[in-house]
């Protein structure tokens, strides 16, 4: 019985290790996005901002994808994002709002007792657009902020950023995507901060 259990464990481990490889059996490189959006400081208000984790549209997950003519989305071979796009964007928004010092507290809405304002959103595009020359990293984010008590809208809108790739390949996309995310997040942050009642 003991050897049967050990054999079963060995088989399970070997099966799990296979999932690290892609469908062709080759290793996958994972690319990290480090986003540092610019944010101007603003006069603080006695309000808290709770950010709910953003969602991503269905095609945009860990696989790095590019758009060709005819609206065809294809995966990069052997290349993925190290984190989900929605995770990267949610963190960037949190950092940007904290940097403005507009709110007395900014964090995950689920971790806060009763945020005064709640921000929700969706990552609608996170792709390399090869239908233009040069190819561009494209980020489109929808965000909406509402006062929690009366559900009045603070600000909502869609922010789109397009940054040309300097070269080609996954590393060029990573660099351009970092800048595109930073630009889109900066626009959302500025518009929301400017719309908050003093």
C-alpha cells in the first residue's frame, strides 16, 4: 500500500510538471509589467476610495496576444504576461490614487469597512495592434467611481492609450505596454480626482 501511494504521488507530480510547458512542449517566457503612472498631488478630502479588482474582457488573460487584419487575435508563441492584465491595472490605479494624496485612504474595497467612494472597471483591450505600422500596444480601460452612500456618479469614462513598439517581439511589446497602461491609468486618476466634491 505504501508503494502504491508513493507511485500515485510520483505520477501526480509528473503530470503537474507538464502543465508548466506549452502545448508544443517548450518553455514559456513570462514578462513582467512594472507600471509607474505619473500623478499630481491634490488637496486631500476626508473621503476614502475603495477599488474593486477590475475585470478583463475574455481574450485578455496571461497570454500575450496580437491583432491582425480581419480582427484575428493570435497568441505569442512561448510568451505570457507574468500577471493577469486586470491585476496589473488594478495595482497601477491604486498606486496612482495613493500618489495624489487626494483621499485619506485608498485600497481594496473588500478590505475597507465602508469606503466613501467605490471604483469599478474593466480592461477592454490589452493587445498588440499589428494592423498599423509601426505596431502599437493598445490598452483600453473603462472605470466608474460612485459615492457609496447615495450611489451618485463621481466620474466614469473610457481611457485608451496607444504606444508604438520600438522594434518587434515580446520584449518590445512589454516596454510599450507598460507606457500604455501608465497613460490610461493617469487619465482615469486625473479625471476622477478632479470630479470629487471638496
